[in-house]
């Protein structure tokens, strides 16, 4: 087995029984979680002041590891996509979803050294480090299952989202027409009424905007009741698909010799 093939097996999504596979998986996953913790702690001025050097050290080590990982994945892309030429395979990885996540996870660190950036933009770029959480998708079987579930149910979820959108538009337009004369400062436009519709449909009910007319209260009650059922639809769809996916994984196994999936 060539060195390139060995390195590819270390970073590919299919983890074997080798110690190297698990070392790479745990190293990347641990660094991602450590980075997220550091981002949260950095928001506390007193903690950031005392441990700024530690946070910078964590960032530096993470950037080195993630940059090496990104370069390696570009290098072995032709093994990941054997049907494509090496150049096309590398471009396919670089512009794939996870390829872009890998790029944007390290880009905020390098940009200030390449171009002059305003401090306000730098704050936004630093938040892109949270994209490293998405890198966990290739290192966590649980997240991979959730990804499959969302992919399989995307059409059903889109239908329910479209239903919710229509209901929000109708509810906000009706409420604006009903309440605008009674309280023009609260329901000044349909945009404000839309905020009320979102809070009511999701049954959150912040209470900053609410109807005072009898017809408005009736509409509000109807929207709240509809929200209980409609907002729960995507949850039910995803839960059902998740259970089916878990059952499938329990009823299959991989052949130790050829690696093919076998139905039990």
C-alpha cells in the first residue's frame, strides 16, 4: 500500500479498526470542541484578558492542524473521487460543502495577513470559526445519521416550511388590517405584524406586541392553536425518519474482508 493511500485511509469518512484512524478522529473532534469552548470564553472580557495567550495558542495549534488536514484532503481527493481526473477531483472537493467548511474554518486566520481588513469585519470573520462545528459531521456517526435523515426528508420538510410561510403571510396581513386602526404604533406595518405572527405561531408569545380588539384576539387564538400542530410537523417527520435510519443501521453490517454492507 502506498503512503498516499495510507494517509487517505486516515482522513476518509470510513473509519477502520486502526489506531491511526481513531487518533485522527479524536484529535480533530477534540480541537473543534476546544475551539468552540474558547470562542465562548473569549466573549468574557475578564477571562479573555487573563488567558489571551492561551486562547491564541489554541487557535494557532488548531490552524496548523486544520490547514494540514485541508491540504491533505486536496492531495488525496483523486482517491476520494477515483472516477475523476486528479485536477477535477481536487476542484470537486474544494467546492463541496465540507470542502468549503474546511476552507472557511481556517480563512479568518490568514486573511488579515493577506489584506487590510476593518476591525468590524474582523469580528464577523472570527465568528466564522464556529463553522468548525460542521467539521464534526465527518467525524461523528450520529451527525452523519442526522445528515442522512435531513437529506431523505428534505422534500417533506420543504412542504411544511412552505405551509408555515403561507400561514405567516396570511396571519400578519389579516392582523395588520384588524389592529392598525386600534394601535397604529404596535401594528404600524405588515413587517411588525409578521413579528407578532412568528411569536404566536411558534407559541413563544413574547408579549411585546399583542392584539387588543376582539377580532384580533380571536385571530391570535386561532393562529396559536394552528401553530401547535404545524410547527410540530417537521419534528414528527424528522423523528420518524431518524428511527427508520437507526433501525436500518442495526440491521446491516460490513463485511470484514470486502467492506461491503450486508443486510442481516
